[in-house]
C-alpha cells in the first residue's frame, strides 16, 4: 500500500455560545485543517489539526497547511501503515513543528485501522475503558455568568470542569470562589490560567484561595515559574502548555512539579508520539488529561481512541470539542452522554467527513 494523494481542507468552527474565552484571548471561531490521505489500494484516512488561535502555542492554522504542503510531496509512495517510518521521515523533512505532522499521523492511524479491521483504540493498546470521562469548559466571563454556566452543565450530567482564569488576578480570585461554591458535592473543578498569570500574581491567587478545593492548571507561561508557584500552593497542580516533549515530562516527574499532565495530541506530533508519552506516564504513575488544542469530530475521535486505550486509573479526564461548535464536520463522532463519551467500534477512527461542508481542498498533493 502506498500514499497516492494528500488532500488538505480548511474549515471554520464557530462557537455555539458565541465565543470561547480564556486568559487574555477570545475567539468566535477556530480555523481547522482536515487532511485526507488516499492510497493506491482505494483505502483513505482522515486527520485534523486545529491550533487554538495563533498566539496560544507555537502553532497556527496557516502554518499547519503550509507545513503539510512542504512535507507532503516526499510522503507520496510511502506505506501509511508503517507509522514509525512515516514519523521518522516527517521529522527528517521538517525540524520541529509537531502540529504540522499530527493530522498526517492521525490519518495514517485511520488507514491502519481500516486495513486491519480494528478501531484505532485497539492499535493504541486495546479498549481499556468503555467510556471516557469528560470535563466541561467554563469559558472566562463575568463571575456570576460562570456560576450560571457551571450550574447548567452540572444539570446536563457533567461532573468535571475546567474554569478559565488567567486574567485580572483579583477578579480571578472572585471567579474561583464563586464557581467553587456552585460546585455540587463530589464534582471536580480545575482553574486553568493557560499561562496567563505572572508568577507573583499566581502566588497571590493560590494563597488567597488556599481553602478552596480545586486543581491549579498551568498558572504561568514557563515551567520554572509554575514550579515556583507549586512551592507556594497546596492545591494539586496540572501542567499543560509546558509539557511539550518527553524530556519536559521526565523533568517534571523528577522534580515533582505536577500531579497531572495535560497530553495534547497535536502539540506532540500525533497519536504515535502521544502514545509513547502516555505509556511512559503510566509506567511512572503520572495521571493524564488526554485531549488536543481544539478541533471537530475528527480530532475528538482521535482523543477518544487514545483515552479509551489508557488505563482508567491513569486517565483524569478528556475533552470533546465538537459539542461546542455550531456544525458537524463529520458523522460518527464519539457519542456524548452524562459527562462521558464513547468512540464507535468500527474500523479506523469511525468518522466520515462531511465532504459537502468541507468543499474543495485548498491543496492537493499527488505525483
């Protein structure tokens, strides 16, 4: 089997609630890239990469498409089911820029699943969880509006929440107190600053909310700043944006910098490398949130399959972004019910893109 063609599509994902806000950023829609890999045997696979705007991580939507167009021609003729070879070649063709490679790697997993007649979770280790625990994002807003949102989300059956903070520290202290007071008994709350606080402000926030039960997530931009905040903090610590490599995870483990890591698929370069780090985390006893930066039904399918194949004891929570968007870019998405999602057990990712919505490819790479 050989890659015969790579099609690249662009699609906007508008937000149902009008905007998605965190730290000092807010977007009404996100720019997503869908990749379709065709083969000479008629089997095709799809992947998706959706950076969370251009200034959240060292990744942006136009860069994903440009990068795919750069490395795509040299992937023609390769066997997409040889995942290690594909990843090795992509790394030789383009230094860094893991997000560029993620959608290609996911599409290759989709093909391998279809060829072998297995859902992707089987390829990633087997279906160890029948359902995947979700968290619901409480987008940054006026504190009272955030209270209304988390109350409504709890009534929908969600039990884990990630409230967005990272703006004015005094307002964030109010946000945390009010939202935590609205949390039902037994439910779990995280306050995610998305790198938004300066170190001294983060220390002030965690000290002012010392008696509140919640997880602190990525309070500052750098690992070093977050490590200082942890020394002043009695809350469990989640590290996200600075956990961008195996080396970073191992450093955090050795220095006891976190209790949970946020494993984002496109930040690491796709399912192949995310699985490697996932398996090492299990060996080391590190708990994980398994998700991605953003995306539609295709990205969510990849998240669900990786989470399904993760031991339940090491899986903290996951995200399902397609429920936030106004339209579906694919059918067969993981089913969301009572705060959990389930990926289909059909071969591959189990999703079929809405080709009418995606329209014509913005780029097609073939011999």
